[in-house]
C-alpha cells in the first residue's frame, strides 16, 4: 500500500510541476499565428503552416522529419521528444488544413485575423483544428522545458488533407514505424472522449434514360421519373436503418444530397445522378452497405425493364472503434474530471477524423479528443475559448505524466 501511495504522490508531483510550466500567453499567440496562416483545402495550401511548425520545433530543438508523401509540394511534420524506450509512445495528431472561409462579408473580422474577443480566438481553423495543434505544441514545449526523462517518445504528427479525406495522417504513421502506443487526435469534441466514430460512404447512383425532344417525351425514357420511385425507396431505407443504433455512435443514416440531370430545357435527360451520403457505424461494412443499395435498385429494375442503373463508391471514410475499458481511456477520463470538474463523457463521434488511420491502418489505439465545440467548426465567425485551450493542455499533460513519464 505504501509503495502505491508513493507512486501516486510522485505522479501528482509531476503533474503539478508540468502545469506550473504552462505559458498561457505562448499558447494563445501560437494559435493566433496558426490561424493567421491561411491553409485552405481545397486546393491544399498547408505548406506555409508546415514551414511555421518546422521553424518553431527546430528552434526548440526537436527531432523533426519532413514527410513529402503523399504530396511532394505539401510537406507534413513528424516531430518527437525521444524517450528511453521503456514505454510505448504518446502520439498527438492534428491536421494543418482548414475548409474555405466563404463570403468574407459574413465574418465580423477578417476570416484569418486570429482576433481576440471575450476570451475567444476568432478565425477560420481556430476550432477545427489549429487550436488542437496549439495544444499539442504547448504540451510538447512544457515537457521539454521540464527536463524530465521520458519513458516513452512524445510524438507530434501534423498532417495535410484531413478535410478532403486524403491519406496524410496514414502516411505519417506508416513512415514513423510506430505500431504501438496511444494516439490523441485533437479535434474539437468539447472534452468528450471519442472511442468510436461513424464512417461515411458517398455513392453515386446513375439512372439511365433515353433522350428525346420533349414534344415526343413519351417516346423517351425519363430518368427523373425513375428517380422519383427510387427516392421513395431510399427514404424508406433510411427509416429502417435508423433502427440500427450503435451504443456510442447512434443510428445509421442514408441521405440523398446531390442530384444532377438534364442538358437542355426541352430535352428528356439521358441520365440522372444522385449522391447518397451513408453514415456507417462501426458494426457495419462498406461492402454490406453498398449491397443494400444495389438490392433496392435491382428490385426496381426487376419490376421495370426500362430502369437501368449503375452504382459507384465515390469516397469512403472507414468507421473505427476501440474498447472504452483501455487503461489509457481511464487515464484520459480521470484527467478530464480533475481539470474540468465534470465527469468525462465517452461517446462516438458523428463525424469522421483521422483517428481511423491509427486504429485501422497501424493498429494503434487512439481517441478523438480536444478543445472546442464542434458546432463552431466550418462556420462564419469560427472561434475557440482560450480557457478550453488551457484546460486541454492540462488534461493532455496529465495523460502524458501517466503514460510516458
């Protein structure tokens, strides 16, 4: 009992020492600097952010690898504070790209101002997710300044292309050689601990027609008529699959999002395409999901010889899940409660992140967890609370003390 008490007391002392080294001003100015660098994707302008991160980490004396895969013109950053190898690494991950800022007139300040108002940092990417990158940087700097010996590597992985589903984080992880440890993807979850996440699949369904002049429309085949029947079937399918409720991710969903048909006002269209957005739970597979859609179309084709179709999988983000009973999850939840005073909520994220690259591609358990409210992401006047950034640094430092110190 005495040994356990001494160990607990030592970890508490380490955490207190680390927290005393947090520099709130440095944290805020770093996030502001990052927000002020437009890294919009598409087209993929992450390079200036990568250069900023390289210069900062190089000045601090970190070991840095520049990874030019999958794109030689969009460098990625892999940096680390090496440990003694007694424990596996802690990997902090964030994406450098942000979504387009949209109409500037809809913003109170310039979209890349990094302005401060009422305890919040404003600007595109402040929440999603340059705030998270700033947290990772402050955690790393604090641990470095503490001069404590690390039992495991502290790794920073800053990726391109998350907003467009590119394999940035996957290529970093594959390059790193790490196949164990624990990852934290610092996306905005408002301190909820994401141990699972929905995947998504976009399917393009093409319904074929026969174009003719509209004065003799009855001699053609109008794919819009066929779509109206198919659309009803999709709505019924969505209603049915919403009964499949994952304990953390909630119901599966299927939504029609984009329709395209016709080339001229007086011509029956030769085809119609519709995009289906299918939200996939961890207990479903993309192959099975596509088979269900094809089954609907095959049924319609069997009852109507003029119903001709094709299905294409346009994009796939795999779902992912890890057990919530892992000791790393327990540690993270304890730190959330200690810092915020609120019991941590374990959940499944309804959106896709690069956590799937940890879990599915290199078999490293990881969570989606970070500061900021997800409803701030991609909005006009996007912002993040400074207090959330500060609290997130404390939480992650606590996890680091438990896992690699």
